[in-house]
C-alpha cells in the first residue's frame, strides 16, 4: 500500500510541477501581441507626378487632354490610370510607386498621340510634353517624312472623289396596241 501511496504522491507532484511551469508561460503569452490573419504590409512609397501638356507651335496649354499612366515595377504591370488636363494643361497624380517605370501617353484631339517611358526615382517628378500636329502616314511608296498631314485633324477616312450623279433620261411609257374593251360589249361569234 505504501508503494501505491508513493506512486500516487509522485504523480501528483509531477502534475503540480507541470502545471506550475505552464503558468508563467501563459502569462507571457498574454502580454505578447495577438497575431491573427495576414501580416500587415505597408503600401509602397508613392511619387507626385505633374504632367504639363502644351502646343509645340505656340506654347499654349491643351485643356482636357487624356494623360494615361501605365506604371510597371520589377516587370509587373500595375494597371492603367487616366487623368484629364485642367485649363492650365496640367495633370497630377500621386499614386505611382517610387522606383517604378511609368509609360505616359497623351491623347488630344487634333494632335498626334504622344507616348514615352519615364523612370520615377524621386518623390516628385515634373514632365513637360509639347504636342505636335499629326504628320503624314509613313508609306513605302511616297517619302512623307516630315510632311504635315493633308487631312483635317481627327479625320481618318480616305478621301473619296465625289462625282455628280447622272440624272436618268425621262422615259415615256410604251404605247399599247390593244384596244380597250367596252363595258357593254359582247363577244362576237
């Protein structure tokens, strides 16, 4: 019986020690911050980019031109963002990540489309773009290099010659050789 008592007292002592060693560990865990869900990742630093769109021939601003930003970072395309220019010809954006390459495309009615890539390494970047009138289409048959377009700005259709439509000659109905039947006539036998 004494051996049973000894075994029982030793097992109680072991349980008591195990319980005592667990208590301080639980207290330390309560002070530690709770980590649940995804880890927080701070957003990347962004740059302030200001694009000024001007007419090259007179230096005046172009209002309501579409400025399309296409940033890419580490070879990953970040998507397109479009901003319209204000009356001063300025378009501003603050969400392009610093350290990225951004392709800027400017589309304005009556002007040739502009596109160029810029490296954004600083917190602020100012870009000035001088828009030119459309040039003649490049052709392998005619040397059009440097020639201005012959069509009005915005016209894309080919020029078709207009020929006046020939008027058809008035025609008279053909004469009939049949005699009209009289209403009270009877056929003759």
